[in-house]
C-alpha cells in the first residue's frame, strides 16, 4: 500500500509553499514598519512619510548595486 500522507509541498508544490512563506515574511515586515511609523507619529503617505522614505531608500539602494 502506498503512503497516502499529504503535505502542503506535494499538494501545492514546493514553489507555491515558498511563495506563501515569503509573503508571510513580507506581511510581517510591512506590519512592523507601519506599526513603528504610527507609534512614532510618522505619516504613511505624503511629504516625509513612510512611503516616501522607503521609495527613496529603495531607489538609492538599487543605484548602488
């Protein structure tokens, strides 16, 4: 008799499982950034807000390599 145990990897494939794990990490990171911004009274959008600061840092990082 064959082993009929089912795991998320053999049902969805390892690539799909990794994508779900990566999204969970991304969601946690976003939640942390938003929470910290709100705790410090930083706006999420607009001049000097979290989105503007993140965009600036991402572009600078991409230019550097």
